C-alpha cells in the first residue's frame, strides 16, 4: 500500500472538505440509487481518541457489518485539546444504516445534518407507538424545531415523551404513558453524549473502574469512596443507599445507623427483608433468629421476624411502631427520626409483608423514581434484586458503588456499562466499619481545617 | 461408669415402665416445685434411628441447653421394624422447656400426654394473635377435642387457622387472615411428622440428596429426574415448572416447549423476563438482542424485548396476542394452546411489564398458592428469586429439583432443609436437552411394554 | 405390626444375649453355608446416639445394600452416660460384607470378635501390596498379637506400616515405602474411632461446624477462633498457618507479621507466591505491582515480584537476603527473626522460583509432614491448593479454620468431612485485623487476671 | 478554543513534518536542559484507531502521569487502510519517561530513533542481571546492530537471551539462565507488536472475546470452536489440550478419547489426578469411587484411585501398564496408542503419584515448554492450576479456549489480557459432547466436499 492510498490530512484537505460540504446530498436525496440511501455523514468531537469514543465508533461500524470512510480528522495536539472527526458511514440497506447510526449515536456520533426528532402519539394508555426510540442511561438531547432539548429524568429502556409547546422532553416508562402522549420514534434528531472517563488524580473513581477483584488492597478503595461521599455531603448532594438484609445478618446495622445519623444517607431503598430483620433485631436482638451477640441460635428465633412483622402490622406502620415505642433503635428508627425517606419495594419472597412495603412493583418503581432526582452517589450493599432494579433507574452519570461478597452480583451491576459503577467484592460488615471510621476522620479533618 | 448406671432395657424394664406410666404427673402437676414445671415426657416412634430422628432430637435438646433422660427404648430389630423411644426432657424454665419442645416437635417428638391446641381470634385483618404458632413445611396435625386433625395447605412461616365446627385446620399467611379467624397459639396440641429419607433403590431421590456438586456424572441424575417426572405424569400427578429467562437466553426454549406439549408441565410459574424474552424470540428471533441462530448481536436487538412487551400490551394479554397471530410459537404459546395455567409474578426489575404479570406481589403469592395444590414434583430452572419464593410455598413432601449453573442458587434452595430438594449445578440447555431425550425413551419403553 | 415383632429390650433380654454370645460362630465358621459367611456381629459404644454414630452406621449399611439386626441395645439414660449397641450385619457376599464392615468401621463399629490385622511385605520401593488398607484421617488402632496398637502420624490415603518387634504402627505414604516394609492389608484387626461433636459451650468449634455462610455475624466467630488460638498458645501447642498471596495483595501482611511476632504461629506453609509478593512489598512497596499505599499501579510494578525473586536468588536464600539487609520487614523476615520454620512448596505456576522453594512436590510433602506433628490448630488463609494439600496431611482431630472470600474453597475443605473444620467466607484483611485485635484483648485480660 | 490551536493535518502538514524530522534532536541531545531528557518521539502504525492501539497509548500516558503532543497523524481513509501517528511523549523524569515508554511499547509505540538493545551477562546460574527486561507474551523484536531480530519462544515474565554472533534472541526463564548468558536490560531497542482484534466474519474468535457469560446460547460458540479446531487440524497445526480430573468425574472421558483418536489432540498437559482417575475408571469403572454407570458410590470405591496408582507404580509407567494389559482404554491409553505426547506435572495435592508424573515443578515447566512450540490452539478444560500455568507459557497469539463451570477460573484466564482467550462457563460433559458431534459433522462435510 502506498501512502497515496491513505487519507493524507496534511495534503489533501480541500477535496475532502468539498465532500464534507454535501453530506445531506449524499445521504438523503430521495429516489436515487440504493447505495446513496445507505450512507450518512456523522461527526464526533471532544476527547474522542483517548476516551475511546472514536475507536469504539469504528469498531461498532465494522462489527455490525458496516463500512466507513474518513472525511476529516483533526486531532487535538495535546491532551487538553479536543479532537474532531467526520466519517461517512455505509450500511447494506437503509435499515441497516439506521441501526448502525443508532448504535454509534450512543457513542456520541451525530449526523452532520441533523433533522428534528419524529413524534407519534400513543394510541392507548401504557402502550408506546410501535417505533418508539428506546432510551439508554446516557445524557440525551432531542432536536425540536432546529434546537437541541435536554431529555430529563434520563433512564434506560424508556421512551422519550415530548411536550412541543413547553419544549420539554422527559424519559417515561411504558406503564406510565397516557393516550395522546407524544413519543419520539425512530432515530432521527437524537443525540447521545457518552460518558468520558476521568484522568484526574483527585477523582475517586479514577482507576477503580473495573475493580471487582477480591484480591486488592481495599482500604485504599474504601478511602476513596468515603472521599466521594464526604464531598457529596459537603456539597449538599443526595446520597442513595440500596441495602439488603445481610446488613443486619452480618451485624452491620449500627454502621448504617451511624451513616444515617451523620447525614450520609438522603434516601434509602430496600425490601421487606431489610426492614423486617432490622426491626427483628430491635425487638428480639436477633437476625433470622441468630443472636447478634453470641452468634448462636436463639429460642424460637427463626420466628422472630414473623412476630416483628406482625407487631408492626398491628401498629399500622413502621412510623407508628416507632411512635408507640415498639421500635427504639435501628436503621428504620433512624430514618424516621432523621426524616430520611425510604421505599420498601415488595417481592414474591416476602413474609408478611410490613405495612410500609409497596406490594405493587410498578408502584414501587414509581416511588423510587420520585426520590431519585438529584441523587449523585449511590451505595448498593448486598442485594442483587434491588441493586439491578435501581441500577436500571439511574442515569449513567450517577456514581454507583456496589458492595457484595458475591462476585456475581457485582459483575451483573458493573456489566451494565456505566463507567461510573465500581464493584467491590468484600464482606459487608468490615466494609461499612472502615467506611464509617474513614468518614469520621474526614469530618474531623474538615472541622480542623475550617 | 458401671453398667448398672446405664439404662438396661433388657433387664430393667419394669421400673421404667412405671415411670413412663405417669408422665403427666411428672410434667404437668400445677403448683409443684419449679423443676417439675420444667420437664415433660415425649415419645418418638417410627424409623427414628436410621432416619436420624432420635439423634437429632437428642442433639437439639443438648444444643439448646436442655437435658434428657431415657424412660423407655425399643429398637426395631431389623430395618423394616419401627422403633420407639420415650424421653423426659428438662429445661431451665417453663419457657425454655416449651421452646425445646417446639424444636424437637418439629422432629416428631410428641408429648406423651398431649393437650388440645390453644386458639385465639385475630383482632384485625392481616394480623395474627401475638403468640401465633409459626408453621414449618412439614406435615402437621393439631389436636382438637382430643383428636388429631391434619393441617391442610401446609406451608412454612404461616399460622394455622382452625374452624372448630367443621373440624378443619389450614395454613394461612399473615396477609390473608381476617378479624375473628381462630388461630393456633403456643405449642400445645401440635404434632409434626418429620420427612423420612428413603433407601428404596427405585427412588429417584435416593442418593442425590446433597448432589450440588458440579463434578458428578450428571447423566445418571438426569435419568433419575426423568424417571420421577415420567412416574408423576403416568400417575396423573401435577408437575410444576419454575423458570427464569436463562431458559431462553441459553437457547433451551424448544426443550421446555416440548415438555409442555408432551404433558410434563401442569403449571408454570415465572416472571416478566421469561415471558418477555420468550415472546421476543417468537417475534424477533433474539433473546436480549442476541440471535439464537448465530449467537451474535442483532440490529437494535437490545430493544426487542421492549418492543415485544409493547406489542403484547397493545393486544391486551398473551392469550390475545396468540389469538391475533402475534405469537406463533414458544413457551407461552404452548401454555395457551395446551391449557397449562401460568403465573407471571412481578418484580421491581421488570420492564413493561407484560399485561399478564401480576404486579402486586401478595396477589401473585395468592395466585401461586391457588395452583400449588396437588403438585408432587417441582422443577426449578435458573431463577433464584422465583425458586426461593416458590420453595417457601411448597410443603416438604413435594419433590423439588433445582437446576442452576450458579452453585449459590442451588445451595440456597437445598439449605432450606427439605430432604426432598435436589440441587443440580449444571448448564440449563444440555440439562433440558438430555431430560427431553430421556423422557422420550421412557415414553417409548412404556408404549412398547403396554 | 405387633409389638412382638419388634426387639423388646425390656422383656426379651435373655434370648438376645444368647445370640450375642455366639457372634464368631455366626460370622466366621469356615466352610458353612454361604449366608453365614456374609454376616458379622459388630458393636458400638460411647455417645453413639447423639453423636449420630449409630444412625450413620445403620444408614451406611442400608445405603450400601446390606441389612442388619439388633442383637443388643443399651442406651445411656442421661446425656453423659454412654450407650452400647450390638448388631448383626449382613451382605450379599463375603466381599460385600467386608466392604460394609470397612465403611461402618470408619464410624466406629468394631467386630465383636476381632482378629489380628494382616500384614504383607512390599515387593518394591514405593509400591504397596495390592490389598493395602487405605487409611482415613481418623484415630485408628490395629490389632497385633491380640492387643490394639495406636497408629501414629494418622493421615488419609496412606497405608499402615507395622513394626511387629517394636509393636509400632505408622501411616506411610506410597512414595515413602521401602521394599520389605510390612503393610496392613484387608480390613481385619482395624479399629477406627470416630470424632465426636462437642456440646460444651466453651468449645470454640461448638455451633460453627457448617459455618460457611457469608451472611452471618462473623465477629462472634472470629472471637471464638481467637479464643482457640489463645488457648493453644497458652498450652504451648503448635499453631500452623497456611497462607496464599492474597494475604499480601489485600494489605494484610502486617497482621500476619504481628501474629508471628506475638507467638501465634509455630509453623508456616505457603507457596512461592506468598513469599515473592511479601518480599516484593519489602523491596518495592507493591504487591503484584499495585501500591499498597495508594492502591494504584506503580511504574514497572508488574515486574517487581520477578526482580524481588531474582535478588533473593542472587543472595542464595531468604535467610541470606535478610542477613544482607535486602529484606527488612514482612512475613518471612519475621519467620526468620523468630525462628518459625516454614515450607515453601513449589507449583507449576511459579515464577523464579525463590531459592527456598522445594520444587519437588513429593519432597515438599515430606517437609510438611515433618513439621506437622503436634499441630493442634491450623489456620488456612486464601489458598485453595495449599489448603487442600495440607488438609490431606492432617489428622481429623486437628482443628482447622479455613478463611477465604471464595465459598468454593471453603466448601472443598469442609466437605472433607472432618467435623473439626470450620469454613469462614469472608475478606482476608478485615478477618486478620479483627483476629489480631481480639488476641490482643485476650492477652491483656490474661495478664490482668494473673 | 479556536481551530488554530488544534493540530490541523489538512492545512498545516509542512511545519509538523519539520518537527518530525528531528526527533532525535529533541529527545536525545545530551547535556541539555532536563526537560529535553524527559521527552521522546514515538510512532505507531497499522490499525491503530479501531484496534484501540492509539487510544490505549494515549490513555496509558495520561494514566501514568505523563503528557503527549501529536506531531503527525495520518488516518487510513477506509477500514482496510492503515493509519500512522507520531507523538512526543513527556515524563517527569528520565526514569518516569522510560517507564511510560516501556508501557506504551507494549502497545506497539516504538521510538522514532531506536537504539540497539543493551546486553549484560549473567553473573550466576539462575540469576538475571538486575535490570533485565521482563517479557510480555506479545510478539517482540530486539534491535541488534541496527536490525530488528525476532525473539523466539515468546513467553511472559522471562528475560531475553541474545546470541550476538548467531544474531538470535530467545525468551529464557530465570531458572534456566547460565552464567555468562547475555540478557537484554532496560527498555532500549525493544519493539512489541500488539495483537489486533479481527473483524473477519469467518474468525471463530470474532465476537466471543469476553464471552464468559453463562447465559448465552452456547451451541453457537461451540460450533465456532469446533471450526477453529477443524481448521487447525486440516492445516496440520498443533492443538494442545490441558485437562483436569473433572473430565473423568463428569463422565466425559470418552469424548476426549475420541478427540485424541480422531487427531484433534497433538499434546496433552495434565496433573496426576486426571491420569489417576482416568486409569481408575479403566481398572474399576469408577471415578473417585463413584460409578460412572449408575452415579452411586461403589464398594471401597474411594480407594480405587490409590489402588490404580499403586498398580501403575508396580508396572513402572503408564506405557508399561498399557503394554501389560493393565489399562485397556481411556485417555492415556489413547495417548500412548496414538503417540500423543503428554506431560503430567506434579502438585502437592498428589496422591502417589503415578510414575509418569514429573514431581519437580521446574522440570515440569521445562517439559511443557519443549512441547509448546508450534501450538496454535489450546483447549483448557476444568483445571485452574494447570490452565494458569500453561497460560503463562503461551504466546499471546495462541488461541486459547478455557472451559469451566466455575466462572472464577474462566475470569482468571481471560483477565490475563490476551485478546485470543475465550472463556466459556459451562458444564464439561455436554460441552465436549457437542464439540465431538460438531467436529464429526465438519469432517463429513469436508469429506463430501473433496
């Protein structure tokens, strides 16, 4: 291959520019030969090289069976300068091309000549138009009247509902859509902004991106998580904790109580089991009938959680049970004392359940969505079901730490692709213990400094 | 220690018999010295030695801090003869003794002089009396008017509701109890019949009891499972299948379809995901966007399950979608064609969900309970949440096979203590493949034989 | 069935006694009808009911296809009194019977009329006689000249070598046997004493027997392990630590160093990796190239362990490297300073290896065996290969605690059947941290008390 | 930022070229200001964008705290055209720069003005010079007398031994180096060629790179693995199988036997356990005492492997045992019949071991190295220790498939970073079963076609 066969940006700028000037001609002229229907010019800009954006776009095109040609490339000379690339993308058919464009769109490649997004009304409550655009969890804009509008409440596997008059767009789940709602269909006029990994040394999430290993020095990681939580709290951001009953079983309840008391938890999501065993411990000193004191089984202990649930059902709610003095300590006692809102979402494994449990899962999702807005940090502890459910609701930019002794849970979460999810395979109790201690030190340091 | 200090059944029967004749005197005379309140005579009979019943009872007494003395022992001379033992059990206090009696009661030790069970009415809907007896999953009787009545719908972690006029007793979950219902409280008048492991060579569940190993020759196990299913079908018993979406992901859908068509599935329990991916495959040929044909990702495939759900929501139900020709094959197509009832229970992870999903988890539990009666064999495939939920609903005598590639799921199920639960750590697709083939052979053999 | 059909110890002692008096007649008369060859009378004594010995024996007989009949049963009236049972065991053939007897012998059932053990000489170095008796890890005696001799160095999967003149017996592995050595063959004259589970509350190993769960309150367990180690140290018993490189990777090195310094480690077994990464940290401050300070990768860090190994090879040995000041802290530094003997056993994964590594695995086994005598407590930390290898060498009476974050490792160890093995699924660093702290408290308490 | 601040390849080729012409001036002029010592110009060429080479280089520089500036970029216009980039890399110090260069060198970035590699002699047998260059498993060249020489027997964690007269270079492990051997030190004159992922549809390893999931349709993957093995066999390439004893335990022995007979195995690596249980099955029909026929335990079966080992030790070797008719079928029988060389590497868990086991692990590594040359495909089945050990010996270009039901084993292997390693979490028996069947079909197709 000679150098002539290659794109020579230095020497051959002009003709490429000419090509690049007519992208819509190439891609949209109706009635022309088939091959013209099957290509479209897209552009990327920003840190597209070192953030892997450009390579991923190219890799995606080839993997999906498409083809590409560079029309223009300008690479930032230094790490802080942004780069720019313009590509012509080809597919086997118009549909194939649209599919490729949608995929690389999720990596930030936008058509050079964008059109407005297409809207279609719902014909029935709870049913999208057939061709609805299915959302990702990445920051997304839709084009309306020639302008890009930011989509609110970003969430994956939803549709985008547009209010053309108010010029607003919002992610909406299938079950919440109403007849007549205008929904974005197809892939036109949609722009997705990929997450960019950070190289800043002060970023807690710097090198931990795939830190699922159980063989790493974890005190360091815990220190960085504590730092992120401390910064979130100092900045009056919202921290969400999602927890499973192992928090109680492993004897870690007091650590979480302390996090709540000291203002590190603004929202708590859990299931019936966490609350039931938390209250069981308050009432009986056991968890699943095991004494948290001496680690052995207790007389009739395996029934304690049922009796605890039964008593709270009689009281009417956890809050009422706290008021009546039936519950005098524990995670949910602290939540009620410190006005930390919580959602207890039901599952078919539930005993009882507690009266606070939202037994309808779609209602439970709604309740969680209503509390998620503004959450910048999410700590998931020892629960697969709730972690994955909440992970599905969170936008990609929310920092998520998933702690579990089971690598499978951690892998499932981190596989979801957000670069902001850190998995930590470790034991819950010592993790929370060290986290609480580290936050204490950070608070003292901050107090001394000010 | 001399031999004289020991109980010598051969020589010293008479005085013991005398003691044994007055158990109520020893255990129940009111107003006597405290120690007399703290002992009670119990008896065990059946295969109490080789089924580990007696040793477990003794071990339980000592582990719980109690004490015992043998009053009478008659050991079956041969394996087929039953044995008998009478013990005096002592606790530190009346409460301690009651607790010990309840525990050993679950192993089949019944007081020599049983009293009637105690009943108390519910004061509120959905709330048991404080001292409700919490059920196990073992065959249980309650004593009413001097007679033992069998408790119906045996299920763990429920209470027992008694209708004294109809002389019936039934397990009832907390959420289903009504004001005024009479509930068994305390431990008096309750008799639990422990499961007995079988040594019969023809029993499929013979040596497989703890067969969680991934390093065993599994074809043999699969053959025995097939045998049990074949016998169940021949005897017109009900087989319940509980399945997760990995059945579709792993390309095993056709195997399950065939089991349904050929009459090996009488009830199906699953969640939104199994149905959604099953229907996704019917509509798009993919599962989670992966082609089941060539194993690679498909254009826009990750959205297919959402589109499939959306279409069924438009149709109104899976049955309607089958009628309208939207679904032409697959697991739920076969269920509808062959009148196999199913329950789709909701979870907070659900996309959509499908219109058939029961989104209220308590309603879903009720729906499952209503279909469980008469199930003698349950096959759980690749789902932790639903397996554990259904496991909680089943009586101990139902044979359960739990198949999962993740040992943790299998362990959780088999840890529940039913000796009738077999765990099989293996890959779903080859398991179902061999199962289907083996059932085919058994059918052919049976046809030839008759 | 009437009561008459059952063994009635109270009433029918005499005829049974008669039967029981002639066991050898029944079992050993040569040349008689076949069925007589296939039965043998055995007896069990001790806590055979609550320790599950008798039920296991009966279960084993039936599971193996044999049959039994009780000849005599005397059950200890109270928990502290021993019991006694005499059974007639039947097999399908003499071989079948021998096999059953061998199996139940491992549970403590000994023939009523024992004969001497049979001996055969080895014909070649490193090869046993064909019919050698394969040992278990349970306390074993062999009968020689009518007397029972205790077998020394009990170890599973070996043979028993007898010196008839010295009247000694010892377990010997296949590779260590010499031509002419006298080896026990068959199952005659062998008595195995099963382990008995303890109910004593002060026993650290009381209720933890199957404590593999990752969802238990572990601080309690750690406290009990610390208690056992403290008692071992106070009693001048030997504690063996078996460790994997995760001790260094997880930042737990200092904890183990402290255990060594404070006298809680009398022997250390490990592989090349633990030593290489320990010395890497001494020399470079990294483990596998990861800084133990800040948790991130270090310049050229992935090569550090190779360079560390290379330097020690130049020095000639770890001890020489310590002397030359190349190693100034760490696990092996402490071992050398405090005269704690160690074995580094080679594996085919090894880089280097370090000059102290015994590269021949049979030699390494010998080196480990030579240090095992007198070990009463063994702590295995985060190594599958070495844990299983050492587990194979230890007698069942040695208390073993196996700590690993991977449940599979723990299960493999505890599956081996010794009731004295406790598995703990937890993270290494916090485990060792709490262990060290708890031992410190115990030491202080002891100092105050005396 | 204006466009002028960015590198504009289209417009500003000339001045950049000028800069690029004097890289050695910038990077190597001695005695100049310190900052000049800390920069070096490197170039990359090939498919550096879509293969992620360039992005990884940039990411590495930034992650390690360095800085860069683009001097020249020419991007291939189409997917088949190669690209080219020249960068100026800066570090904080000369050492820091060298470290960065070494790291990006492993991704294919080579200095514009390369020097010869530096050589130093070993002072002692088995010890490298202090600054030895530690190898990767990637294709490497060293520069000698101005020419690039390919390094033979590429293997990670070795050093490179150079024979300047013969102009050859070869990887050599620490234990095999001799006094006087010339070893490459530092990072000068070393060029590493990164692996390039393939997008060719016919490549079996196309989209499977991280296919560790247990929830995928595996028949497709197995088909592709079969295709790769079939092509390897047709091309007379060498296939290496590394296997653990689960091959026998799971009843998969016959499948592997068939692979050997039909020419799909040219080399076999295993441990004592695979051979012992293979031979146990030949002699006794059991594996670990479990009948492969009916899945249950066999009389005295747990001792069978010991007796099998003992008999082979008496015979002298596996080959001798085959000759004497002691072994009449099985994996090692087929190896001997079909002249397939094998290495049995010892481990400290070994019973016996068999006389063919190389008990010295360094010798075993040597034996494996001697058979690895020319292996293009490696199938690792159900063994962690041997898989990782062999993985360490293989160059990155060897295609490796690792099959295990335990995800941890698969993850460990695939984490090692070769893009050519495919992990498959599945059950061994059905995997081998389908593999054998698929190869059979491929053979038939090939026969028909020719």
